[in-house]
C-alpha cells in the first residue's frame, strides 16, 4: 500500500475534497493534513494514484490553496521483498520516499512496529524526568512529586498508546524503566537513600502507582468500551468487532473470539489485543450495562492485580 501524506490548508473544504476530488484513492483529512492511500497491485494502480495527485493539485489551484511539496512524503507498507516502485510528482516535482512519517505526534514507520516512535518517546521522557529531578531537589512532598511526574512524564508515555502499544517484552521493559527510575527517586526522597535491590513491583505497591503496561491495557479496553456503547462514533471500528456467540452454554466463555495465528505480527492488531485482554476479565465485567465510571474503576482493579 502506498500512503501519500500531503499537508495543506484544506479544513474549510473537507466535504468537497472527500466527495469530488479523488476518483481512485481513499483519503483521510484532519485540519491541514491530507493522506491519500491506495492498494498497489500493478503499475496501473500507481498511475491512478498519480491521477488523483493531479486532481489534488488542480483543486488546490482553483481554490487558491498552496501545497508545501517539501513536506509531502510517500510511504509504502508491504511484505513483499521487491515492492512496487513508482515516481510520483506534484506540479512536475518528484516526491521523496520516506521510511517514516510523523502524523499527529506519532511516528509511523514502514514496518508498523513503532520502534522509532518508542525510542523517540523514551528519549524525551528521560529528558523530562531529568528536569523534574533537578527542579525538585528541595521538594519533600510525595503527592507533589507524583503529580509532577503524572503531568510531565507519564502523560507523554501514554499519548495515543493504543496505536503504538508494543507487544515485545524488550520494548515494554524499556518504557517501564522510566517509571522505575522515578519510583527509586521517590523512595530516595522518602528515606534519604537509594535502594537498588528492591523490586519494581514492590515500589509500585509502596507508592500505589500501577505499571505503565497495565495502564495501556486499561486504555485499550476503555477505548473499545466507548466504541461499543456509542461514546466514540466510529462505524468502521464498530463494524470490525466480532462478538462471540457460542452454540451452547459454556461455563467459561469470553465475550469476544480469541484469534490465533502462527505469525506474531497479528499481535500488533489493536482489535485482537482488546479481545485477548478483555476475555481475561470478562467474567467480572459487563461491557454493555456498566456506567463508564464503574467500568473504568473495575478495569483498573482487575488489570492491576
């Protein structure tokens, strides 16, 4: 799949762009970010995508909108060893290919494993944690330190986590090490000494701070709870959810099907992660009738065990 990202001031004319401008490609538009994408099965598909780019240029010219072609990128998602290469142009200027692109603060790479985003996020979080430590040398309040950590460090580690949530243990541990670092700093503030031999789970229990991994699981379940109950209006996601309806009454059954595959890339699919996570606790939750507040509190209790 070729994914074309084009930044342009098109927000006021979104309906016109969606309906009338592109005959062969699909598009996603948010503010001044436009993404054209299409499946590439032959050179003809690439030619059709180029035709839509020409239509885009024509539309922008008629509406007197300027395209910053230097910020336009081509991104290809494929499992083929030899992907289809095609030269795309806008106004006779060749668009550059890229292995990653930043979209609304998330770095998307061609493998969709989000390693580059996680590494960048972790680096920024360590810098923020270092600033927090330097600025709070005279602080002694545990509550104040925790609030600062939640606001400036943990918030950046949880931004859009349902998109990039890693399934590999090494990536999960890299992210957890940031919070473990803060917990040891918190213990130092409390006791005046650094203890290296105490486990991270004991530190989390001591200060009542759940692991970042469990918080991402809660965010995933809450997101689909809102989709199923209509708090988030997204028919595409709702139509993709499969509900488990067993042929006969079983003692233990999940609300959603468990999906199995011999390929590990299926674990990156957010919907399948939701199935797996929610089925573990579905016996104690009612995703259809519980209020959002009760559902969220029970999720934290069940997933932070």
